[in-house]
């Protein structure tokens, strides 16, 4: 596995190569990331993984300085997964500055869900992802469904900027308890780890209601809220049902296939903010 820190050196190494699969990460890698690398490895002749803790996506008072970092373990996971290239730039090598050009996604997508409490977050994400894509020039980029809002926004950015890269979205990887794998799970105490899976169990309660014929978004949201409310250690930021592409709130559903809604939740347990979601098939009534 080749390791690069300088964008131009990586560009030179990749120039003329085709079939590149790209997995952008912020490090503190886990089996969710390993699944993205494995998917890329199965579909692409060359796999590039990036590790960069992006300061642009952290707001004031957020956890940039204490965000988990484990470079040696990350490198081992990438090697074991069959990555061909690991790209570990710094803010300096990426020429980040307060005056730099940034990629600003539509306000309608960044002012909802997590964007409501994290202003500027998705501008920071989009800016760095576009930078990385311009350095790597992959044919495919791999993201996890756990970050459903991020997936929808980056899909829109790629389309609006006519970036010729195929976005592959991979299923959320979960612990046996149902808790979605996340780098931030490292912050949780043993007691918090025991309670955190109730977020997903709340989403599952709504899915059961949906499968039994409940089409009212308000009742599906309520099913999640009622379950999570049993656990006072969980402080809910939001529970919402939105269109998976536009992120527009849904007020009506009718069952179909091929069109998806995201039932999403964000909550704090202690000082740690966790997100999760599941997909529901639907058609907006016309």
C-alpha cells in the first residue's frame, strides 16, 4: 500500500490510471469503513482511501480537538482491506484557509435535520469532498448510508457540478446490539453503550408500524419518539421523515417501490451526539 500526504505527488502517481474506487474518511476507522473498502475492492482495479479530519465541518464548541485519531490502526485496517493507496493530507497541504473558495450546497438541504443545529457543516463536508475528488479523480466514490443527509447532499453536489463520478451508497454496518458503527462510539461509556442501541430500536418500531400499514408520517415519527422517551439518558435533537433525494419533509406516504424516504434520528447521550436512519419505500401521492 502506497501512502501519500502531498496532493501533487498523489496526482502524479494516479495520472493515467482508470477504475479508481475512492473511500473518503476522517479516520478512526471501524468495520463500517472496512465494508466500504471491501465494496470498492470488489468493484475497482485500484482502491484509494483518504484520512483527513476536516476542520471545515466542525463548528464552534464541537469535538475537532478530541475527535478520535488512530493512524497506526487505520493504516493496518486499510492494508488488511486491500487498499492500494492511502492519502493522509493535512490542512496545510490542502491549502485550507478562511478565504478559500467553498462549495455551498442548496440551503433547502443544509438547513434541515443535522444542518439545523450544525450550520456550515455540510458546506465544509462538500468543499473537502470536491477537493479530494479533484485530486484523486476516481470513477466511483463509496459512502455509508448512516450519513444519509450527507449522502443526499453530495449526490446533489456531484450532479450540479457535473462531476463524473459514480456515487455508491453502502448499507449501515451495525454492532450485534443494532447500534450503528461510528467513530464517535469510542466516546461512550459502558453504560451509554448499553442505551445507545435504543435509537435504532425506535426506528425499528416505526418500521414495524409501516410494514403493518401505517402511512401517516406523524404516527411513524411518534412511534420512534415514544420508544426513545423511555430512556431519559437520550436527549433527542430530531426525529424526521424526509425524501431521500431532496430531504424535503414528507407529510403523506403511499406504498410503492423504488422511491425512498429517510426516517432519521439524532440524539445526545452524555456529551456524544449520535445519528441513525433507515430507509422506507414510498411514493408521494399526486
